[in-house]
């Protein structure tokens, strides 16, 4: 019996020793990486999940996924923390998710995740074997003393396995000018004003938004280049607004852009439908989203438009009047009578008082140099204040004084005769800011346009039938 008990004890001790040896052999800290899919399309998202398993306390830890020049990496969502058991060893687990966008096709081998941290190596009460300074023993390695305890740590640098991607090229039937590999794409549009009507010289604004699930906003196409503008309309796209948002473990990119449309003649203008093709990476098929065709109406820039912009009722518009303006013929007859009386009075005054007025002292002439200097100074003040409309108004006044004959036909006319591509671009930017709204910075224009160019010759100037915007 004693022999049997001794043998059982030896078996138990051996089992405990083996379990302890297995726990000792198991790694204390390691990294696991998952990739889905391993064969993404070029510029499409590949999900990379990195998990850090640690059986020891980590201090000042940092996890990073290096991004070579041939890929773009976006972290999505927050870190998840949990605990698992592998065999007899318990681990704290940190999970982090990334989206990797390969910018070229072919086989790519990317460096794995990198963990840098500090790990605990020993702890206990101060004594001869715990780097007690009073014991006279040499202090080796970094040690931090907290009251009666001494904690020693050592650096840890751990690299995960390399990430290998077999990147597929665009399919043969993909659109050549742009490429949209995503899980879902939407295309929406809005008109301002909603009536889709304007007068000649006024802006109609088309707002277009592209949203893609699984793509960053930087990869979405410039929709303004895909819109076909009919003859008679001019398009002025504004700077796009880009936004990236996380929805769970997915990235959603959004690109919004305003396009101002201005007509130089009245009529009905039809913008064809806008088709945006994209590649569905979930179903592996081509898809398409569409904005339907729209017809806009541009009315003449007549007296009614001018009166409505000035805030007063136009003749025949139903406003109250002493002379019954609901009858247009009565109003026309009254206006002609007033004009005839004014002409008769002017002729009589010139015959009776003309010689006396000519003998009197003449009215002081306006000093053109003073007007030019005042307008120039106010233009630079408006640029410093980033006031687009004031800058435009004072710049045109400066040009009127600088170029008495012929005067400039708006900022576009000035841009044509500037003879400087940069000045012309800045003038057109100012013009777009006036009718399209939005922020405008005047520093570049003030720095570039220190003096006006030489006045244009009369032979090279054509009269415009449209009054300049915001003159």
C-alpha cells in the first residue's frame, strides 16, 4: 500500500510539473492578425484585424500598423478589450481594426503590426535582492520605487506577421476616368432655389453629394467634371467638402460640392441625367446610381427682375398705386406724359438761363487721382477683412478711375485684359465668391494685384449686354 501511495504521489507531482512547464513555455505576449479578403481590388478596402494577447501587465504600450507609400490605412472604430484562455494560460486581449487600401495591383507584402511597451520583470518589498539602495547591492536595469515596493520593468518590442495581399486590377468593363470599388454608393442632388428658376445673370446652385461605404472621401470622383452643361449656361464649381465617418467597423466617405450655373440669355435649359457607375465589391458586379435630368428656366433680366431685387413692386405686379397701376396702359401713358413735360422744361430752362449759367463759376471737377487712391485703399481694406463683395465693389471703382474709357465689364472683363494667368484666376475666384457665397480669403489677391495693368484699348473691348454681377 505504501508503494502504491508513493507511486500516486509521484504521478501527481509529475502532472503538476508538466502543467507548470507548459504554462512556462506558452508565450506571455503575442500578436495575431486576420485579413479579409486577401485578394481585394485595387483601391478597395481590405479589413485587417490585429489582436494583442498579453499574460503580463503592459505599461506605456503603443500599437501601430505601418503604412508604406503604396497603401493607405484607416483605423475604424475603437479598441475592444476582453479576456480569453488558451490551455492553462489566461490572456488579456486588445482588438483593433483597420482598412487597408492598396494603390496598385499585384502581390504586396506589408509589414505587420508593431507593439512597443514595457513589461514587469520583478516586484516585492525592498531588500537585498530587490535593488534596495540601502543594502549596498548594485542597481541593475530600470527600477521605480513606490514607498515600500520596488518595481522593475524592461522594454518590449514585438512585431506581428507580415500582411500579404494579392491585389486584383480593375475589371475590364470598369469606367476608365474614375474607379469606385465600394460596398454601397448613393448620389443625391438639391437645387437652390427649389423652383429651378432664375433671371439672366443670377446663379442657380446645384448641390451634389456622393457617399460611398468602404471608401475614403479622398477617392470619390469630382462630379462637376461629369456634368454636361448645355450651351448658354456656364458652370462654376465650388470647393468640395470631404468627410470621413466610422459606422461600426466600416468607413463611409462623403463628398459634397456646389455648382453655380449662370445663363447669359433667357430660355429653358436641360441638364442631362448624371450616371455614376461603381463596382459592388460585395456582389462583384457593376452598379449604377443616377440623378435624373432637370430643366431650368432662365427669365429675362428686365424691369421686373430689377424691381424684385430692389424690393419694390414692379409695374403691373398688383402693388397699390395712386394711379391704379393694375392698368399697364394707363401707367405707360402717364410715364410718357411726364417724360414729355421734363423735356419741355429742360428746353425752356436752357433757353432762358443758359447764358447766365455759362457766365457763372464752373463746378469744381472731381480729382481722378483722389478717387483712384480712395478706391484702391478701400479695396485693400476689404481684402484684409476677407469681404468679397466690398472688395469687388471697390476694385471696380478703382478700375473705373484707372480706365476711364472704356470701363471694365465686370471682373471677368478685367480677367481677360489682365495679361496674367494668376491675376485672372484670383479675379474669377472673387467673382465666384460673390455669387456663390462661402468663405473667401483676400490675402492672395491683395498681394498679387498691387497695381492695375495697363488700360485696355478701345479696339479690343466689346460691349456686354449684361450688367456686371454685384456692381
